C-alpha cells in the first residue's frame, strides 16, 4: 500500500516552497538551500522516468544540505516513497517513522502514513542475527546495523553478511517470506587463525637447515683431509704413478662433489626456512570475544 503520487508531489512542492522562502533569520543560508531546491527538482524529473535509485540519491543530498531548516523533515517522506518504489520496505518504514518523529505535529497526513507503515510492516520478515562477536550486519551489500540484534527485511532472497574487526566475514543466503521469523547463528573465526603458518614449520625448517649445514661442514672437513693425504702422496716421487695416489684423488673428487651438493641443498633449505619465517603467524594477541553484557543487550535489541 502506498500513498498516491499526487500526495507525493504535494510534499515535493512543500519542500521546494520552503526553500524558496527561507525561514526568518536564515537568509544567509540561501546558498545550500538553493542547491537543495535544485536537487529536489532534479529528483522529481528522475522520479517521473522511474529512476527511483537516482532520485533517492538526490533527495538524500538535499536532506543533508537542509541541516537546520525547519522543513527538512519533508524530504524524509520523499526518501520513504523512493525506498518503497525500490521494494526496500525496511528503509521505507524507517524514513516514514523519521518523517513522523521529526515533523511532529506539523507532519502532514500523519494518520494515513501510520497506516502505510503498518501495511509495510506486514510485508517484512523478522531475522534474529546472533554472532559470536560484535560486528556489522550487511544485507545485499547495504550496511544496516550492529549485531547481535534483530532486523526486519522485505520478503525474498537476501544475502546476509556479518563483518567484525579482526575476524573473517561470514555470508549466508536466505529466502524470506513475509511475516516469517528466522534465527541466524553466525560464528566468526578470528583472522589470526588464517594469517600464517604454525611456528612449528619454521622451527622444523631451522632444524633441517642446521643439520644440513653441519653435514656439509663435515663433508668439507673430510674433503680437506683427503686432499691433504693426496698431496702427501704426490710429494713422494716414488708414488706418483701408484694406484694408491689415483684412488686418493678419486676420493677427493667424490668428497668435493658431495660437499658442493650438500652446501647447495643447505642453501635451498635455508631459503625455504626464510620463506616460512615470512609466512609464519607470530601474533600472540587473542581475538576479542562477545562479552556476557553484549549477549544480554542483544536479547532486547531490535533494529529497523
């Protein structure tokens, strides 16, 4: 159920008239009010061609420009109608109620609008969102309120996301029916659990690097020892052509190759260990949890 379009443009005319005739003592504020009037007129044109999203944005800007103006509340009605045409009934209810609250006794057609609000409420579903930590509730990429808490949404398919600082976001897709009630339990995992590898991997890499380095150093010592032995044989002119010298030289070559390969392997393991260091989670701060007081407050919290 919506108010008639003629009633809608009645409100547009009221706000435009208020802008043309500033309140007493506020002539110095004509600048932003002129821009607000232009925004309203542009919004009217957008509304005529059913570009409700763009009209909504212009009305929002006009409302911000009219800060302090006595007729500012009228724009809330225009925002409510745009939200209603966009099937965002939860927003429409919020703007209608703000229009009534800010307009007070001066709010036109108050009784009719209250009936519209009741009709729109019947089109909404109630979703109780419980979360393990305090966070923000996003619905269809719109930030609504804090969680835990209750939110009312139009019937249909919605993507609900809970975001919290230092935690992984959680998304759920729901198909809601008008008048239905749904309870959603969200468990948010601390980001610290996903920021890096366990320190044990780095410690293991460090140990392997040390073992490989000691092994390479041992091979190097053996190589030097064998080379010294071969040099001693070479100094003995009687053994220059003996098989013992040839065998010693072969052993030197073998140990030298083993040493080179071991040092190369040590370098690879050391590089991997450095990479593990960069990928390791070194944080010790515990993730913030939802307190008992937060849970108690959530029991009575309801949002629009």
